């Protein structure tokens, strides 16, 4: 092996190993300034589903996240566990009511919901991890 290749290999190893000690605990804030906070996952989700004549209501509740890392929540709905989910609401409290009075697509049957938290920044909203899908039977 020529000495040039040996020098190139040594330089590559030096660059690789010198970058290994950089702290990258938050991939959204690679400079480590600490200004970006990722919202916590939503936990403790429960729901009720009721029907009265033509009105169907799904109410979803969860444990509120700390105001330090959460400014609001997104609620999504799909027709199956692995289906695509559409945003059906945005709230700033830890409760969401989805009613057929406002959304005629709510019919009797099974739906799947997901909830995520978001944090507002000047550049936009940073969404945290979405909850696991959970099934709701609408009577």
C-alpha cells in the first residue's frame, strides 16, 4: 500500500473518531442549545362513545402533559389499526369530543384513534410521537 493511501485512511479514521464524542441527545437541536423540547408521548387514554337518536358522540381523555413540553394535542381517526389516519381535531386541553353534529362521517361501527402532543415554536408546531391506535365502537 502506498503512503498516500495510508495517510488518507488515517485522516478518515481521525475525522470519524473525533466526531464520535459530539453530544447529539436531541436530533432536532444538533447544536445542543436546548431551545427545542420534544413533547412527551400521550398516555392514560380513555374514551366513551354514546348515541342518542341521530347524534353520536366520542369523547377521548388522556393524562395531560407538562406545559413545559406541550402546548396542545392532535387527534387522528382511521378505519383500521394499520390504515391511514386523518386529523380530526386539535385541542389545547386533554379532552376531545368528536360528534356527528359536526362530523356526519361518524356512523355506527368501529373506528381507530391516535393522539399526539405538540409544542409551538416560531417556525411552526413540533409534533411528538403518536399514541398507539386504539379502537372505539360507536353505537
